[in-house]
C-alpha cells in the first residue's frame, strides 16, 4: 500500500495549489525554435540583473565567514537604516520613519504572513480587493483566517471602493490589505484613495496593510503621504502596516529580502513570528546591499523609466481587439477578444501554441463556487508582466497576438483547446 498513514493539514488542503506551475506546464508543451522562442510574461520577474557593483558585493559577503552566523531576527541595523533613508527619498524627507519601525524579512511574502499573523488569529477576517495577489489569499487561508473579497471592476480602473469596503467590516475584521501598484491589474491607487482607506481603517480600529512591492515603478509623484501626515489624533503608526520587497526594483528575487514597517507594539508581536519563521533574514544580501543603497538609486530610477516606456510600447503594439483595462507597475491587465471564453483557456492556448506565457485573470479570483455571478473581469482578462521582457520581445509579442486572433477563433469554435 502506498501513501502516508497520517492526515494532512486541512487548512493547507483548503488552499488552492500554487498556480504558476500550471502556466509553466503549458509553456513546456510549446515547440520553440530559434526563430520563435518562448516569450515569458507570466511570473512578475525583473528582466535584468542588478548592477555589477551589487553582484560583486554579494559575491564577497556570501563567501565571508562573518555572514554565516545568525543575525538579528528583524534584520541588520545598518540595513534597516539604509531602508529608512531610501524611504525618505521615495515618500519625502519629512517622512516620519525610524529604523526601529522596520523589520526585515525573507521576502515580502514573508512580510505579509508576519503582518497578518501579528494582527489576526484563526477565525478572524481580512478584507482583500479582488482580483487579489493569490499568495495573499493562499497565506490567509492556510492560517485559517477568513478572506473577505472586495470586488473591483475594470469600469472603475480596478480601484477598490471605500464605502463598499466599510460595509464588509464586521467584529471579526482585523485588517484591510491593499496592493498598490497592484498585482495583477497594475492599477496605481491615488494618494487620496490610500488616505481614505487609512481613515476608514483608523475609524474602525482595524489595520491597513499596504503592500508596496512595486512602489518604485511609480515614476511621478509620491506613492502616498501617510508617512508625513496626521491620521485621526495620531500618525500612520496607529493604523498602517507597510510592506516592501527588494525583489523587483533591485532585481533580487532569489536573495529573498523584504520589509515590514509598523508601530513598535506591532513589531514586538512580529518579532515572535519572525523568530519562528526565519530566525533572521538572509545576511549576505543585507551586508552587501546596505552600503550601496544610495548609489543604486539611479539604477532603480532608470529601470523604472525603462519599464514605463515598455508599457507605452506594449500599448502601441497590442492589436486593437485586445483592450488594456489597467496598466502599471510590472503588469498590464488586458481584456482578450474572445467573449464567452475563459481567460484560462485563452492563456493556455497562447502558451501552448504561440509561446506567449501569461497568467489568466481567473488565477487572481475566487473559484467559481464562491464567485459573485456578475464578476466577469477574471474570465475576460489576461495578465501580461511586461517587466520580464525586452522591447524587442514586446514587438514580437504584438506580431504573435496579431496572428492569434484569426487562428484562435477557429480553434475555439472547433472546441479543441488541447
Ligand atoms: C504584491 C506582491 N507582494 C509580494 C510579492 C513577493 O515578493 P518577495 O519576492 O519579496 O517575496 C510579489 C511578487 O510577485 C507581489 O506581486
């Protein structure tokens, strides 16, 4: 007899399996040629490496015996200070942020888990705008925390509505979790909207978690002014938990470094969580990165400018029948031209037949059983991560999508989607 003789976790069983491997499975069956290579716009991955100065520094710190031991559970003090200084360059010099407000984590996914474990227990609820970043929904489900969907719509630029959110708050609500610039839609929430959510969270005594993994991709203006304005009779510390990732703007996803910024009473709880989950965040990357942070600003800015220009190119080369519903950060969320066909079928065919790997909107939404019947954006939209590829690949993408239309209509009408 095969298989284990013990039960597996019911909360993990209740969690959807990681969706990205399915997209790579589709990609694996594409027959690539030198003339028609795969164009991978699926997982949000920076298309370039970090600067040589950083790579060399990582080489040195990785081979240093000094980096082999455990470090502080909330990160190296100089790295926390370097992040604070960087945040002042992003949010304004008057931003009220101190190194003791920061905990460094093994990536931003870990920061999200640490944040929700710090504020919520099994049976509590967290409100997530839909479409959601699937790892947020999966993490909450695994922890037994209820996920309350706050539907957003293409017609409103996928911006969540504050009064709709207010109507979802109950005695079980512990947090509202926003992502801006958003994954998957790319929508950038205006500072006034983020402020309105902070005021709502403040008035209802719940936390506002804002995952700003893609904040450096905002090329004009500050992401929001919460760090230097008052909130109720206090500061952002009463309500906000800010999350950040070094994976995207510093092109370091494999080195696993993220951050959580919150009031010290929250971080005290978070330290307990982090001591168990990570003991300490990876040390070689922190030791390499902190002295270089100020010198990397031009790299971060030029990468962001290049991605913004790639978004414009994407807009120009996209065949007219595909309609961009929202765009920003790493992503474009695009309505496909096959009404009545699920985005999952469209993404699958794009990958297997055309070598264009995307993620369907359905990966970012509740499954059919618990979905609102009038919420069709997930079925109609496909996410393209335009940050992954070069301008030349975006041009090739435009040509392939132009081919797709006629052929795909025939394939879909024949019912053959294998
Ligand atoms: C919104 C958001 N948060 C967090 C992450 C993960 O970041 P990290 O690599 O730092 O764990 C991603 C990655 O795609 C993301 O899109």
